[in-house]
C-alpha cells in the first residue's frame, strides 16, 4: 500500500513538473486561432493583423482559420471539441455566444467552459440597401415598413446576433413587422441585397468597396457615433431612433488553461493592440478598441450573460 501511495505521489509530481515545463517553454509550436465569421470579413482581417503583431512577441506564428456558422458559436464549439487547454488552439469569442444559450440549446456552458483571455475591439455596424432601392434615409425605410407590414426582409449573420437584436428593437419601437433572413456569410448577404433577393442588410462595416463602387448605399450608422469613413452619414440615434449597436469580441481558450500560458497570451495580444499595423487595420474596418484584461473580461462575460437573458426574454426569442 505504501509503495502504491509513493508511486501515485511520484506520478503526480512528475505531471506537475511536466506541466510547469510546458508553461515555461510555451509556445513551442505555432498557434491556431479560430475566427467565428466568414473569410474576408472585418474581424477576419483584424484578427490576422493582431495575430501577426502578437507573433512578434511569442516567437511563433498565429494561424487564423475561418470557422463561420451558428451565429458565431461554431468556432468556440469546435475549439472545445477538438483541442486541449494547452494554448495551441484558441478561438474568437464574439459577444453573441453569451446570448445564444438563452435562445437555443448549445454544446457548451458559456461561463464555465471557456478561458476568457482578452477582449479586443467593438464592431461598428450600419444598415445598408442596394443602390437602386427607393429609400434614401432610415426615415424613408421605416415609413415604408410601417405602411407595408411583413413585406420587407433584412439579413444578419444569424439568429441571436447583435444586429438581429437591433433590428427587432427598431421594429418594436416603431410598430414594424419585417422578416429576418439570416445568412451564413457577409458575402452571401451582400450578394443577396445587391441581387434584390432581400431588402436590406444590418452588419458590421466591412463592405466599403461595395459602397464606393455604387453597389450599395448606407442609410445609417447603428452605433453611438458617426464614423470617419463616412462622416456625412448620420447615426440612427441622430435620426430619432434610440438604438446603439455595440458588440465586442475577444480571444479565449478552453477551460483549465495554465495561468502562466494565459498570461503569456494576454501579454502578447495586449502588446499587439499597440502595433501600428494592427491599429491601421482596425481603423480601416471602423472597429474601436475595447480592451479588457483577463480578470475584467471574465467578469464582463458573466455580467453580460445576465443582461443578454433579459434581452432574449424581451423579444420572446427562446426556441
């Protein structure tokens, strides 16, 4: 019995020493970072820029892989299923994953299955229509929607995403009934609106070339402030609609990560936020830095999870 206890103690000590050595030498290979939305979208480009910046500190590449689907929940789910908490597979953690569990069944416990490493930025959102559409402002669109209940369709990246909530808020406050048509990727949404298959898109700003090419028209910025790119385009709030689309995202890993590895990753990404190339990319896609450290990000996630439950209940979205 004594021999067995000594053997168990030896094995436990060996495992602890091995884990400590891994943390000390981390990273020893390239890191995979899963992106939760479509290739070429604003967050895809921004995460790649941040990965390149953080790699300068880590000494290993950060390879970004696009895993769009489930309103942003597919990438984190895939990470939990396919990886160990060793810091070599991470995922973007978009804000809707704190809302989606209140709407439908998911394969994770959002508060206990993730390590919330660092919050990075906020998206900037806008409402767009094809250039040939008859509406020149959000007021004209809302008035048309009031007069034609159920006729207009709008696209977002999925059920329960931030833009879905904002569009339903607009509908509720203005007595509108319009139809949600979720699309998997930004490209799908833009092709659908340009082709006249849907009437409007509410999405993160990542389509400036289409605006500049005269393919689509921006009716309103859905965030708190006008943006430098289009300073003459008003916010929805300026036009009398009390909405403020705000949605953050950050980077996380599975639960059970070594705190030393978490700190190494946090510090590298935090330094990357100050990298000139990252800042240029972030501003190019009209995103706003909203940094939180690991402790504050974890606390924010818990508070936001509670707030999102109230939003879902308000709109009766639970399936």
